[in-house]
């Protein structure tokens, strides 16, 4: 059986969690999986797959900005990122020299490829979105992606093909499809799953994002909860917090929830308020949630683009964090349809294995 190295980026947990169904599929067919990651991405996959082997492989400094100038922060960190890229190239050479591998799966880690081992790259950002004032930089990003993608045998895109159900909009849509013949659209890949549970929770609020924006979001949202009737649950996304508390009989505030607890809450909730990160979007599409309000993290151009795209499509309403008025915005969100129906993760992961990965490991 095949020997596969999986290496997700550690910028948030989304890169790690969308690899969970892929790793499950590889293990189902008897392949050996080694995970090369760092930080929370490494910890998450270690908890999920305790019998796999793990390598601590540092990646890139997260370019989060305490304000809303994330792009400027990326540019200032460019020398540090180039240094990290060089270290990543040395790391993968050492890993490949030490053990035999049949396939490398790199999720958004541009240096994790080998000249001697077939390598595939996973990303939903074929096309970056930047403010119009600096559109030439967006074009440079397209050129950089083209050079990067040529290092890999295939580019795996966890989205539906370009068209009316494309979850990432233009982000996953190449300007010239013929220039990217090795793109493979898997459909959504989500850890969450649909469970037949009673919808006994009126609202679920998921507060997330890098600091200090996570705390700012919390301070804006929590004082408004009393204005909403019904049963409410709040996930603060703060593992070091003070556990669970109930400010009133109808509200539960939890500092942190396990993966299974979060999946249950997502299934129970009639309405969800959350960030518009792509992994969360795949989770809502997987479960089939139709009622939600999105509040993009300020300065994160991907989330701002996605929330605006969904609003234009008539799928979901969104509101800027500093303008959030829960009663008003939740009422406005009622007129939106939710994501269209689309193929789910189980079938998508099986098709990815059969049509792409199996060619390298069997």
C-alpha cells in the first residue's frame, strides 16, 4: 500500500480540518499517512488520527494585523516568509531523504513538494482578491500562482467547478482555464456532517478570528444578545477561557467547544451568526443550513469578498463588524435563500481518491 505525506498550513485550522476526510479516505484503503505540520494544525490532526505518524514541520508567520491592514502586514513580512520558504524546502528534502513516500499532499504550503516524489497542491485560492486600488498586485498574484502550480502534478481545489454552485466565487475560478489543465475540483471537503437532531436552538453565535479582532467581535456581539428572544448558544473560540457560563436562563456562553460539540450545535441551530471563513462556509453547505448572518473579519480580504459575493448571489446577508445590529441584521438575513444544494463531502472525498490520488499510491 502507498505511503503518503500530508502537510497542511497552520494559518487557522481550516487547512488541517479539510484534510481530515482526505486522510480518512487514504486510511480506509490501507495506506500509511504521515502528517507534517506545526502548531494547532498538528495538534488537531494528532487528536483526530492518533495512530498516524507526525513530524513537526514549521511553516510561515501568520500575517495577521491588529487593525484592518492585513495586506500591508503581508508585505512587511515578505522577507520573513521567503526565509520560511527556504527552510520549508530544506525540511521536505530531509523528510524525503529519510523515508520513502509515494505521494505528497501540500495544503497551501508552496515549498512542500519534491522533484522525486509526485506532489499535489490543495488550495481554494486559484485567484486572489485584492482591493481595486491595487489591482496590479492581484495580477502579479495570478502569475505567482501559475509558477507555483507548475511545481505540482495536480492542483486540488476544494470547491465545485466554476458555475452557479461555486462556493468560493472567483477565488477558485482561473481567468483562463486552459492555462491550468491540472486543476481538479473536488467539491466541498468539510469535517462537519449532517446529524438528525431536533432544531431546539434558536441562535448559534460563533466568535472567531485572530486577536484582537476576535475580542472586538465578542465585545460588540455579547451586549446585544438580550435583544433577541429564544434560546442562544455562544462559542467564544477561546480555549484558555473560563469554561461555560449562563448570563441568563436562555443563553449559554462557552469559551471553547470540541469538534463533536460544535457539530451538534451547528445541526441544532435554526440561525447562525459567524465569520465568513471558507472552511466555515463548507461546513454550512455540508449540513445544509439556510439561515445565517456573516460578519467578515476586518482586513481579511478573502472573508470580505466571500460575504459580499454571497450577498450578491442572494444566498446570505452580511454586515461589517463595526456596523453590527443583531435584531436589524438578523431580520434582513431572513430574505436570503442559503447555499444551493451541492454534492457532499463523503462522495467528494471518495471521487478524489478514485480519480486522482489512487493513481499515485496503488
